């Protein structure tokens, strides 16, 4: 199967899973989110949020395609663009980190290691921008797709808990100290056709092998 990564933009925003396309859990504070829901403006609010972030900061997400079909995505941004963070008991995040907010793998692609590929792509982009780490809030009682990553999944791809909590611990992936992980991550992402910084003149080698157990995908 051919796999490729593309930045999340307004052009491919509609290719997110339906629940995620019509969700502003991270993009708005709880009061504004309820108001947008009542007014039926959620999708417009999401477009406005992404448009502003792309203007201010650049790429804020990555979409993974398998045989040209969207198979999953990850959304990340500096903390000040994600108002929902303030509602988490383990906030705030560290000032040297970008927040891995949310993401999902489409059901038919679970168990194929695609979750790790998404995290590797996010980490590479964040490192390129000069940040030291990626932080995320986990869900230790995860029982199905939602807006927060399963804690088990985050730990499986290299994150460590920096502030514990029975439901929503805050975890961190330290990029500059994880030399071995970083080398593996860069090699894996570069093997994907259409990576964040594609090299069109170089033929794309075989896809990355499956490395994650099914239960840790999100």
C-alpha cells in the first residue's frame, strides 16, 4: 500500500473523519464551543481557526493517506491556540513544547502502525521549528475514539508522564534528548512518499512496517 503525508490545510480539511470535522473541542473554549454549536457555526469556526493558525504559525496538522484515501490525521499547535488546555487539571504545558492536541486513525486502518507514523511526522516538524518537545494530554480511561489521545498510545510511542492524574495526565516527548528515537523517526518519515518536506526527484521506497499493537491506535 502506498502511504503519504500531507499538511492539514483548508483544502483537505473536509477529509477529516466526520466527527472531527464538526468538532471544536480544542479550538474554542467551552463557552464559545457551546455557542457555536447552538448557532450551527462549528464548521465555520473550525475553518476560521485553522486559517488564522496557518497564517500566524504555519502547518498545524498532518493527514496520512493510504492509496490516496485519508487514513488518519494528527492536529498540533502552540498552547495559546488551544483554549481547551485550560480546562485540563494537569495544565499548563511547558513553554518549550508544542501541544499534540488530537488525532484519529480511520477504523479500517487500525493495527497497521499508522499512529506512530503520524507522531513521527509531528515530531519532525516541531523539531524543525526549534521546539524542544511535544506535550499531550492523555486519557487513561479511554474506551473509544474521542478528542484526547489514549495514555497507553502516547506511552507506546515514546511519551513519558510529567504530571500524573487518574484521568488526564500530561505527557512529554523530549525531542533533543531522544537521539535514538529521533534517528529512527526521521528515517521512517523520509521513507514515506510526500512527507512534510517531500523530495519529488527521489523515488519513494517501501512503506514503513507495522510497529504498533492494535489497542494503542487512536
